[in-house]
C-alpha cells in the first residue's frame, strides 16, 4: 500500500474502506506507520474504531497499546463494547485501568459489563476511590434502565443563586461537563426542583434568581425506569435529555439525547431479532455457543409447527393425487397470507414500540387491519383467478378433471380467506402477547407463519374438497 501525503481524516476514510476489503494490508500499513495511526486516532476516533473492527482482534489490541492513554480511551469508546472489553482484558492491568479512568463513567460501564466480575473488580481496585465508587454505583443498574444509560456529568446548580452566578459556575465546570443542553436546579437536599435550558440562562438578566426563571417540576425518570419509557418521554416532549432521580427525588444523572437515539436503534434491532426467534442481544459477533442456545428452542418450536402443517397436507394426499395442479398452487396462497400477515405484524409491533396503541383501541386496530386484509384479499383474489385461468388456458398448468373455472375459484376463495385471516392474526398476536405481559416481538413471526401456513394449505385444500 503506497503512502500518500493525506490529511488524517482523508487517510482514515480511505483506510476504513480499504480495511473492509483487505484487512491484512491495512494492518501492515498501520504497524509500519505509527505516526499516521496516532494522527487518525486523534483526529477521528470513530473512523479509527471502524478500522479496528475490520482487522483481526490481536492486531487491534496491538494498535491500541501504541496510542496515548487519552487517545486509546476515545477509540475504545467508539468500538463495539464486546471488542473493547476483549482488548482491555489483553492489556496490562495498569494500562487498562488508566484507560478506564480516562473514559466517562457511563462509557466505561458499558465496556466493563462485558467482562467477568473478577476482572472488573481487579481493574477497579487500581482506580482512585472516587472513580471506582462511581463506576461501581453505575454497574448496579440494569443496562436497559435509565440508571444504566445515564451520565453523572451534569450541570446541577443550587436554587438560591442568580443567573449571573450560575453562568460563572458553569464557566468553571465546562471542561468536566459532557452536555450543557440543560441546567438542573436542586435544593439543599439535592432534590430536583427545576430545569432551565442553557440558552435561556444566558439570555436572562444576571441578577435574576434561578427560582424565578426555571421550569419547576420537570419531566424526570427514576433510575430503574425502562429505556423504552425514557425514549418515549424524550420523543413526546421533544427533550434533549431526561434527568434521572433516585427514589427520594435526588438528582443523580441525565440520559442524553445521544443515548436515547442509541436506545431507539437498539430496541428496533432487538424487536426485529426476537420476532424471528433470535436473541435480543445477539449480534454477528456473539459467541457461537450462546447463539445456538438462543436460537435452537425457537427452531425446535418452528419444526413442531411445520409438522402440524405437514399433517394437514398429508391428510389430503388423495385429493392432491387426483388433481396434481393443486400442489403447485398451494404455496402461492400460503405465501400471500404470510406476506400480508407480516405487513400487519410489522405495523402493530412498531405501534406498540412507540406506545401509540392505547389498550382501549385494540379492537379498533384489529378491525382496521382485518378490513385492509379484506380489501387486499378481494383485489388479489380476482387477480389470482384471472392469472390461474390464463395459465390453464395456455396449457402451462394442466388439470386432470376439474375445469379452469373451478381451479380459479378455489384459488380466489383461498387467497381472500388467507389474507383476511393473516391480517387479523398479524394484529392479534402482538396485541395478545402484550396483554399477557410478554414481549410483543417475541417470535411473533413464527406463530404467524403457523397460522398462515395452516390456513393457506389447509384452507386451500378444504375449499378444493368442497368444490371438487
């Protein structure tokens, strides 16, 4: 790889793209050009992390050790948590603890949660007491709770000072604060009593008291509040951050807008994964054994449900042997129902995820989706019947004794029924699981597949039995 005189950001972009195609070549280049690697890590830690994720883990670890402590900390923050944890565990404990100390506590916790408890304690023992205690406190919160998402570096000021005094204090603290979207006002017991945007603070008269200009009783969440609730509040009230309080109302942190965006992305990917029976936290890098244990039970259930469909088909082998064209048309009906049901399923799961389906409107939602299935079913039934007649008329499909009109009628009725039932099932399954207190996305597509296949194959053969 030829070395060119490029600015660090441009070099990082080229190496990032190259690493995805030729990781070994990029490894060699970075090992031979340490100055370029340091410049990339300093200028654009995110691109540096992308490069490390594309190359081998051993090479990534060596490149991290070549960086200054502050650079290494910034790059590890941008890495996947599991890879960052693996790299930390391979480093000298003293160096690893220095890197952890350089990170914001909430970022350090995300990585440390991937390590064994013994490794975590050994690293924390090397930190100063204040930093170690802060990280230990954050580790007590569930990763998907407000406490697990929050940062403790927040702008908190006492209620008794003026706007001018507040600005002066923030000027002294600005290097320690990660987010200055909001200034939170606390009383003498550190209870949250108000909030003020930084913009409003700056534009108020210096002598006005914070208690006069703050918004009292702001929206807040407790440390054990689920991340879905945090995301929903942020979206509903257009917040750039949500304050986190203890059960006694003491201000302990803030969930930033960046964390909320990551939460929304994580929830969406988890819902997609669980809807097909994969692990909620599984990624392409998850340990093989863990992935197998997560997926196997749902695949086993899928097998049992598929055998149910096979039993339905086997019971009608006599009909199929008399009119073999039915075997070619059955999958068409099942596929239509599967697609139609999946559309309703996706819409309803998305509605539940964004908390836009009140429980009192469940029947209305089901009726609406069933109506959509009915109209789609009518349109496709007519279209499917016309196509079937054409295929039979041109001799592409052959019948034994039935007329083309009979076969087309069977296809039309089965298509209409399956789309109607599939749309209703795609709505009922997630709503029903929600009512039972289960995750609406939990393998919903597997249960939907059973219904659409049974109705698609079984219903098709039932109509054929009646009409033939």
